[in-house]
C-alpha cells in the first residue's frame, strides 16, 4: 500500500478540495502548477540555498545520552528548534513564498496558533518585500504575546480574531474569508498539512527536508538510514508529516503521533482529534473532525496553542485509519512534566507542542538497541510564561512521587 497522496488529492478516503466557488480557479491553478514549479531546477536551487544559508539547515540530529539512559533506548532529537525563527515552520514558508512569487502573487496571508507559523510567514515576507497579514485568535494573542511582537516587528499586520474560542480554527476561518475577498493577488500560506488539495501534500513536501536529513544523519551515526521509531506531535500535522515523509512506506519504522489530550480524552476539554473525531469536512478537506452528532464543531482545548485544533491533516487521518500510525494522547500535565524533564536532564527547553511528543517516551517500552528519533518541532521561548506559572506545581509533584 502506498501512503502518499493520490493524483486526485486523497489519502485513502481523506483529503480532496471542498472550497467556495470563488476560490476554485485559484486552488485549481495551484494544483495544476505546484509540482511543476517545485520540480524546476531554478526553484530547487533557490529553495535549498535559503534552507542552508538563511534557515540554517541541516538541523542537528542530537543523541540525547541522559534521556536515552532514562528510557532505555538510543534516543535522538531532531532539532528543528534550532532553525531560524525557532521551529520547523520556516521550511514551509520559504517554499511557499518562492512558489507564490513565481505564480505572480503580490500579497500574503497566513493563520497562526502558537505564533511560530506567523513569525515564519512574516519573516519570509520581510525577506521578499511582500505585504503580509497574519490572522490570530485573541486567546492565542494573549498567551503568545512574544510571537505577536516578533510578527509586528517583522512588518506584518496581526489581525485579532474574536469568534469561536478565539484560537487556531477561528484564525483559519478568517484567513479563508480574506482569501475569498482577494483571490487574484493573494496567496494563502497555510501553515500545516490541512486545507484543500494541494496544500496537505505541498506542505508535506516542503517539510520532508526533515526526514530527508534524518536518513543521512542516521547513516552517519548508526550505520543505517532508518530508525525503529519516529515520534512527533500532531495538531494539523506539519512537523509530523515532515518527520514521517520518507518513511511512509518503510514498514521497518514504527511511526508514533502524539495528540493533545488537554485535560483528558474522557473530558470535554481535549484536542485529540484522531481519538475523538468523526469523518467530516473542515477548511476544505475531508478528514477527522471533533464534532457533535449534528455536525457542529466541538471547540478543542489544549494548553498548547499550536495543537489546539479540532481537525487533523488528511495524511494522518489515513495513516491512523490504515493502522500505519500509532496515535497517543498526552495531557497538559504530561506535556509539562516532559518539558521540565528535558530541560533538567538535557538543557533543552522545548515548545509546548514538542513536549507532547516527549511525553510519549514514558508511555512506551523500548529495547536497549532501539533507535528512536523524536522531532523537537520548536523551542520554548514563546511558552515561558506558561512554564513559569506551572514550574512550581510540577516540581512539587515530582518531589512527591
């Protein structure tokens, strides 16, 4: 079975393009041209040069000795937190800004939750001298104030969104409305593997530099180009898609995605879409959606702004349905504990999103010779206020165990 997208934009039964008529020509043109453009030698050369000289790739594959000792395996961390702008998001925004420019677009819009995609989009727009509007939920603006300041300093406009629960879903809704009003000159840089085809595949391809590098780096370190386990957090799913991409059909590799359980998947405050969702359509794609029996979106909850989304990329929905992907769910408390643990024993402060992936280590039992690669999708600067508020509580809980 091939787990990559079909020519019609589907992963199994998931995917497709369910869009307003006003966007049809835009999305259809993108679908018809994206593979040709990104396959051009001039595009590939410019993209690779910017990834190397501007974003700082390749990102290191770090052997975490003390983490390995604790969990009884050979654990490597793919350090996307060391990229320019502090996360994996820069990989995709560089690719999409080059694509938009070749398609003659002159204005960029983006959505953001944790703010990392907003920062990355604003960064490449500053680099390419293009105007940029970033939609962000009012809740996320409050809890990710540092990234808001960065976006504004980079010259982009942050437009607050006050509908719904004022988070990522609502920011995406407003960005799509903007795109409907400005289809001719505007390119929408979607930040994750969501939205209508070709976005899930396009974003996955731009992020696949992660797994491409893992193959080379593991060969240098372990004498083989594949791990036994790959672990990544999933909200929309872009860092997971990049981590898994070159291993989708390699059944030697066990892939693990970690969702945000919030206060628990058995509560009403969760964002674990694969666990709790049903098949439906959200933001132009058929996928799994957290929804009521009559199809109304259930507002998600997570301490992590980047995972606070009621849908999931169609790639991950299909991987889970086809049993190619093991899906775990980490609560807020488990993610916080994992973040504090990595900080204490490896000196790395991860983003809250990445902390959910780290929480999986305590949920699994490994063999000593297992090679585990876990993607640290972003750094924790943006989450310091949240960490500071919970540090004392977490420390006291650890002492009592």
